[in-house]
């Protein structure tokens, strides 16, 4: 793929120049797509998530579940409450009372945190009294907005990973649409071999001509890519995969999983994102991979335009998260779709209640907006199809007894049949 800069209407020119400098400084004048994606999204001054241009919400490029309504946060708060109750029931007497922590990784504009905290303070004050709400946010722009929104709430604090002591968190790590934005390596099959896709630049013929970003293939940059396919039990040498098949490998997600497991002493990891198990992710029919670009609520597959001004994402391989978690000491509690998870937590009751009680109390426009927001969260063509993965670590005998009372492996309210 080759894109002329003259064809780009909304790229950040400073970022494009920095990427070209990075390419020129590399030994083979090329960088991995993962490095390119990392610069495009996370460069400290010009990256997409570090710009002052709004990325989330109606004025941005995409809308996440928390921005449809407070209901998303409130029903998930009920799941946090059950997690707290399980941990309290299994704690030794000398460990009580203990501090319960919710660690939100990538908190966006702080909307989810605000809604969760308001709900817990109102509906579950006993938990709220023991709660520490930690936000891990690498974007200074988003962190500033979060502090403006949440700074007066005493239980909220911001930490980087180094500030969270290993084996210190009792509670739940939570992320919503975080893993899909981690930088991915891209690969292509050529003559039956895995070749990595790199980003290079063509030198201009004269000063007036713009630099072109181009893709080139080469040997894989790290043996971890082959190890990744062993981890998820995918054999790309099978005859069903033909030349030209391309997709992604998210090594950063494995590192992220390892970090979370190190920090968690006892409790849960709740991951919500769009993606698939490995056998669906690497379906031979999905020959172009899952990389998508979002710009002003439209999506396309060209990562070399609107550089620094559009979101780049790739679907999540949930099998990789499960397997890496197991290697790091995490047990799988359950995996399901967001629609089923939210319905099990009571979203269906909220929809029924709205239909029965609120139609007359609200004006028609407000009623329709609220109903639409609730249905968007469970729409099987959109947010409702997102994956929900819950993993656990360090559950004691009392907590395991709680799990054993249920007939299925899934032990939390969100995995019960609505």
C-alpha cells in the first residue's frame, strides 16, 4: 500500500516528519507497523491520544458504551459489588475490613468512573466507604479532563504502572475498548512463509514532492511472533491459508496482561472489547485482517491517511488473553458477549421498567433517546457483540465455595442466563 502525502487532507505534518525521521534512522530504513502505530497514536506531543482534538463522543471519531448512557456503568457497578462481596466473604477475619480497589485502565473522558462512583455512593455506601478508584491513563490530555471531572472525589487517584506495587491490588482491574488500541504487528504470508509488514518511506524526487509512506515485507522482527501462534494454537502453514493472507499479532496485549497479573493480589480482571477467539480471528476468509481506522465516525482500512488525527484499532484475540493469563496465574471465570453480560446484570429490567413506567413521565423525545441508548448497548450488530472476558487470581477457599454453588464454571452474576 502506498499513500501520497498530497492525498492526505488531515494529517499532522509534524508527526509525519517525525515518523519519516524514525524510518530514516532505522538500520534498514523501515519500522515495524507496531512502531508506526505507536507513534501515530501515542507520540507524547503529536499522537492521536495526546492531541487536544476530541476523539471520543459525538464531536470526536467514535462513541464508546459509557457515552450512550449511565446505565452501562451502573449495571457494571453491580458486578463490582458482587466481586467485593465474594472477596469479603473469603477474607480472613484479621484481613477485614480491607480496601477494595477498582483500577480502570484507559478511562477516556472519565464518564464511566463518574457514573460508577455516583451509583456506588448512592446505592452501595458500604462499598463506597472502602473503595479506592485508581485510573491508569497515559494521555495527559485525557487525564486532565478526568481530573477536572473527578478531582473532587477523595477515593480517586491517578497512577502509572510503576506506582502500583506488585501483588498489591485487591479488587478488579477494568478496561473498556483499551486492548484494541494497543499497537499491533502486521504480517503477510508469502510463499507459505510468515513475513512481517514494515513501513518505509520513498525519498521525494525534488523538494516540492511529498514523501510517500510505503509497505514492505521482510523477515519477522522478533521470534515472539511465531511463539504467539503456538500460544493460540493457530497453524498458518495449513493449506487453507493462501499467499497474500494478512493479519495482526498483538504482542503488546501479552505484555499488558503480564503487568496486570503482577499487580493483582486477589480479585478480578474484567476486559470488554470487540474481538474474537483465535479460530475466528484467523479465519482463512478474513484475508485482510481486522485493522480499522476511525475518523469522524466513519471507518476505513487505510492507516496512512489522517496520521495522528484518526484512531487505529485492531480486533482483540481473546484466546491470546486467556492463554497468556493462564501463564501468569489467572483463571478464566467466563467469556461472553456484552449483550448477554449486561442483560444478566439487569439491563433488561431497566428496559422493561422504562417501557412500563417512564413513557408517560418523560416527553417523547427524551423517552425515545433513552430507549435508543439502552438498546445500543445490546445491539448484536454493534456494542452488544463485544466480548466480555473475566479472569481471577488468588481466590481463597471461601470464595471458591461461592463459585462451587453454581453449576457452570462461570461464577459471577454477569454470566448467569438472564
